[in-house]
C-alpha cells in the first residue's frame, strides 16, 4: 500500500523504515532535506515541497503527519487539506489534544477529507518492537488503512492470549485498535500517558527510598546499602511489578548506578496535563496521576515561592531558621 509520511524525526523515520521493510510504498517530506535524502537512499520517494508530496500520492491519498503537536501539526494539517481532495485521508500520529482532532475532523468533513488520529506508543524502539496504536476516525477510513496499522503494530508475538478472549473479534491482541470516532484514539493515548506518569513516579519514589536507606538519621541496624541495579533486575524476574518501564530502569541503572548523567529535570509532553484536565471535566478523582504531573513541574525548579512561604511560616511559629 502507498502512504506519505510528513515529519522524519526519530519516530517518523523509523516508521517509514518499518513500513518499507514490509513492502509498502512511502512518499516522504520533511523540512530537513538531509532527512528526506537519507530515506530516499533507503527506497522512499522524496518530495521537496508539500505540493510535490501530494502529487506523488495515488488517489485516494493517505498522508501521515508526524510532527510536534500544537501549531506545527495544525499548520501542516491545514496546508495539507488545502492540497487534497474528496476521499483523501489525513492521519495525525503525533501527540495532539483529542479536542483538536474532533474539531479538525468536523472542519474537514464538508470537503470530504477523512481525518484519522493515531495515538502512537513505542518510541525509538518501535522500529523493531512495533508501535502500539490507538486509532480514532470513521470505520471506512480506518479500515482502508488497516494494512498500514497492521505493519506498524507489534503483532501477537509470543504474548499469551488473555483467558476469556478466545472468541473476541478484535485487532487489540495485534497491538492496534480502532477506539472510536475522531479524537478517540488520542483520548486513549492521552490517558495511557497519564498512567505512564504515575507508574514512572512510583518506580522513581521506590528507588529513591532505596537510595536513602543509608542516611545517618536512621538507626545503624536498619541502614541498608542496597544494590539498586540488582534490585531492578530481580524484579524483572517473576515480580508483579515487572514491566517494560522497569526493564528500561534496570538498563539505565546497569549503565550508571548513581544516574549521575541525568540532571533530574523532567519534562512533560502535554498528555499528562490533558489527562488531569479531562479528569476534572469528568469529576473523576485522579490523585496519583495529578501528583505525578506536579512532581514533573517541581523538578524544573530549584526552589519555589511556595517553599519560601513554608520556610517563613516555620520561622514564625517555631523559630526554625532554614539555610539559604
């Protein structure tokens, strides 16, 4: 099947490679000529302008947008829509807000252009492991793109079937799922990332407790100098807290047990915030996910004004003088 890819960063380029390896025909475009040239050398059809990109696609055209969320995605989708025609499909595989997806689908509908959102998880490992895909859009458009999704997804692999699902008709066990109308895919991916924040925070706090088990304010008989890389490794073997995130943690600790090569500054890509906002709109308590998001905010500051207020109160009520 032919498809176009706009945005040839780490994930976009690797998705192109995975698709070409399975025999799909790829047309590629990026603001970086070097990125386009590299994939052209590997077998993709290069395009130097968006018009050239659209002209190289067969009708009904399918164009996958893999650029940063926000303005870059908005501008690309609108510019692409102006060059496409009835029956064509635009797929947003980035980390867009699901509300933007619903709006774009509604805006493009009068022109007959289909809009599909594909929440994509897999990161830089996806080229080999495959990408977990959470998809929103019309049944017809998603069905047309099924060969693309099937190639990008991990497949069943060696993961045992879930008991009770033997007779279910679903692509979920292959690693991709049509979740509902436009926006549903990114909605599911958004909550997926919110949960990811919480799981990561739990691991981080647990290993921080291990690291500080030698602190001098503990009685000597319960001070433990623990081997963190080995703890991560043993948990990978039969523990109920095993996961791919733990695998990656074990890898990082094996490379550098003190993690001295990391600053502790933790960014958030947006989905965590949107998950918390959705929880507020739905009046759903999301204590863990909210706390995990706030910790990421906190990681970017040495000291907050709130902490200064706390110090001031401690001094006023108890005479506690904090070091500057």
